[in-house]
């Protein structure tokens, strides 16, 4: 490269064009994702990606997440003595095409349930343990009388 530079000293315009071309190629090179430093404090789940929003890095639902398998939702159910809590993955809801519309549907004004956005892109609904409350159908089994 030193010989190339010596030859180009006389032609400043050509040298400038070469440098510009080299810099353009260098900036167009994609970095290997395995070598990119992750700026998020916690590791993101497979349904999420690490992005900056308003200069703050965090895990957000992947925009390219597409699914047609409703069974992938796998809701988490926590049955307590006074309330029932159901948690669903917000990213998987979005991947099924069920985003904010479902969350709005879960906000039933005739129901005393509480809708919360949980940590790590989960959404939960907590409702009282009462038959017919929030359209609940309560069944008892041998274990939970």
C-alpha cells in the first residue's frame, strides 16, 4: 500500500476517491452478531431483541416474530385462595397478530380484574376467585378443595 500512496500523491482527486471508496466499504461491512457487544443489562429471551429506545437499551419484542401456533402461548396460571392470576407472553401474542386488541379485550369494565404489564414483556390478568366473576368458571378437583 505504501507504493500505491506514493503514486497517488500527485493526483489528489484520485487519492481522495480511493480513500472514500475504502471508507464506504468498511462502513458497509456488517459486524458478526456474535462479536457485537450486547448493551442490555439482562440477556433477552429468544422472542426479544436488544434495542435502544430514547437512548435507553432494553429487551423489546422482535418485530419479525410470526407464529400460527396458538399452543405456543403457554399461559402461566397461579391459583391463590383469593385470586387467580394468568400470565401470557406479550411477544408471542404479537407474533400471533394479537397485540393491543387482546390487551384491550382483557380490560373488561364490568370486571374487577386487574390487568398488568409484567417484567420481561409479559401481561397478566388477576381476578377474584368467585364463580361468574369476570366470566370465571370455577371447578374444584381432589387436590384443591
